[in-house]
C-alpha cells in the first residue's frame, strides 16, 4: 500500500470561492485523493487557509471592517463550501488558530537562517510616501516587466506566472491612494534561489509536471532565477524569528511550504497520532500538489529549493499539477467585478455530484475552458438526466428484485462485458498522477453509458420476441455489470451518486475497486428510490444570482 499526501493550494479568505476556484486545485485534489483510496492506498488530503496574504487586510480596509473578523467569516464559508462539495479533506487548517503552524513555520525559517541559507541585504524597495507604506503584493500594481500585463501586482504576474522584483514593475502605483510609487531602502532577508538552479534541473527531470509547468520552468531557468526576499516590513503575517527583523513578517509565499508541513501535523493530531512525526510521514509518502497556473513558479522552483536548503535529504513532491483559468461567458472570473458564479450559491440549488461532474468534465486543464448556464444544462439535463438517468431508470425497472444469471450469455454479450475492461483501464489511467485528467475520466464515463445504451438497444428486438428468455436475462445482467463498473469508475468524481448506485445493485460496504467480479445471479437488488439525477430548475440562473 502506498501512502499519499495530496495538497490543494490554500484559498485566501478575502472573498467567497467561485467556480473558477473550485474547478482548479480543490476539486482536482479531491478526485485524486478518492481515486487513490479507491485503489486501496492511504491518502491524506490537506488544505488550509492562506490567511496571511496581504490581500486579506487590503480587502478589509476597502470594506471598512476588521481584517481578523472578516477572514474568519470567509474561512467559515470556504470550509462549509468544501463540506457541501463533499470534499474528502482531512480538516481545514486556520494558521492563526494553529500553534503547530506557528511552531513549524517558525522553526523552518529559523533553521534556514541559522544554517546560513538566508542572506541579509539592503536594497531599494517600492514605498508610498503619502500613505506611508512599504509596497508589495496587494498594495502595488503596475505593468509586468515580462509580458506587459498592465494589471500586475507586486512579486508575481497572474497572467504569465513569472515573478517580479516589485521594483521592476513599470509605472507602479500604490493601490491605497492611487499615487505613483516611490523608493526607499530596506534591509531584508533574501533566499538565493539562483544558487539552486542545477539541483532544480535535476529534480525537474524526475518529477511529474503538467506540460505548461515544464515550459515555465525551462524558460525561467534559461533566463536565470531571481533571488527572493523572504521577509517584508509588515504587521500582518508570521513574525520573523530573527533578531533585528521584529518589524517584518515572513513572506507569505515562503510561509506556504512549511504551512503544508503544518497541515500534515494538524491532520495527524486530528487522527490521534503524534503531530511531531509529520516529517517521517512526509518522507514516507508520495506527495502530489495541485495549484493554479499563477502559483506555478512557487511550487516548481521556490518550494523545492527551500526544501533543499532546509534539508537536502527531504523527499520532494512526486507530482506538481496545475490548471488554466476557467472562464465565465468567455471572460475571466473576477471577484472584484462580481463576474462570477459563487460556489455556495450554486451548490445551494444543485446537488454536489452534478456540480462536481461538470467541473471535472470541463476542467481547464491544458487550456482555458468556458462556463455558461447553457453548457451547464447541456451536461446536466442532456447527459446526466437525458442519458444516464433514462438508462438507469429503465435498467432497474427490468432488473426487478434480483440480478439475473449471466451464464447463458451470447458471444456478443460476453464480448460487451469483456470490452468494459478497456474503458475501465482508460478511466483509471486518467486518475493517476502521471496522466491525471478529470476531463478524460468524465468523457470515459460518458462513453461507458453510450456503449451500454447501444448494447441495450441492440437487445431490444429479442426482448420483444422472447421476453424472459435466458439470453434476454443475461443481457440485463450484462447491463447491471456495466452499472456496477460505472459506480466504481465514477466514485472519484461523483461519490454520492456512485455510493447510491453501488448499494442499489446489492453491493455491500463502500465502493471498492478490488471487486471487479461479475454480479452473481440472484443478488438482491434494492430500489434506488429517488432518481439519481433530476432536471435543473428552469429558473436556475435567477436563483443563483438572486
């Protein structure tokens, strides 16, 4: 049995989560976690709040509210949404309430400093004399020096995913007063990322990356890696545990790596295990990390290098998997412009399995994909209701109380059942880290339903002329086997639906992949009760937007 640690990049509690957020790392991490558990492995899905981002106090100032109280409210909503989405995460860690987070992050940083991995440097930084404020991250915007994006924040461009030095932003402006940014010298602790270039190349040759991450890393390494300030003058975040830097905070993106370690420790504590064994657990696990494209540089370059600096024997992540942006009506989801479909609003009207299926099917894996309510209806009413439910409803009507005997099956019926193995292998392959693709898995589920509907239609003439014959009953048994396989393969994406279908077919316990045997003739079948899928409300869009 392999042990896995699966992480989703921490959400920032400065607003609700929209479908753009959910379609990326959070749903994907849950699908991967469930797939690993289905395969019989142990998997820990860790997630927690990114509360120390400067975007939190910046948003609170805009709203005129207390930053801590606002963050708690949004963290509550995010945590509730994850539960409503049926994510199998092992708790939602809140750094401000976690002694383990403070301890592990502080110890990690202090180890880097004491081992001489950090350098003290005095450099010019952006500063607003009018506010007055040190400018970085949420507090400054300018034009990206790499791609020309004119809405680039300090430290990272969301569009090209390349880091900036903040001072190299073109025409930077303070986001509080709108004035042109000035400069002032500050002394900070800096991590010499450039010194780890060769070791990072070696790591990249061994790790599993999304294709676009391979291109990003190759480009950044070819250009030369920047050295990264890991402390900033601020009063928000984890204090720097180094004398002389008490008025600074650990760079939140450098905090995130040991924050993952803290999430492992918190999960162990919640399970009644020793949280201080987090390092042993980490090194004994295959770590797979999910994050958005704009987090790519941090996870592929900065974090592996920090791990090398902290302890060169530490096990680096096995796979780093990203996604592109999910669009809404051909435009980027935007919290500030309220151009979004909020996850909580949609999940209040539509079952979680339905939302999960659509997000998996149209996940922006390698290119941007687009959400529209018309597309949503096409996949739900047209596919899940019009095809899946229509077939399953008819199948259970024909099944009656027990599964028929498959033994008298014809060659074509046996060929149909044997052919299901190819679909199963393709779907399971899409759940592996090396070829992870929820869209491919979802399309394979659709293909399974297509094949079984065609198979069922092909037996329709015999069912009319020889109802109740052994061959007709064997055909129904073959369809029941396809339904069982559908439950097994759909479980990572649609766990609620899969569990109901599994139980209705007379299968005991949780959905299991190791039980690929044919359903035995005479197996009692339970009535599924309510339909597996219902048509969407005609006024869904109005309900969601209120």
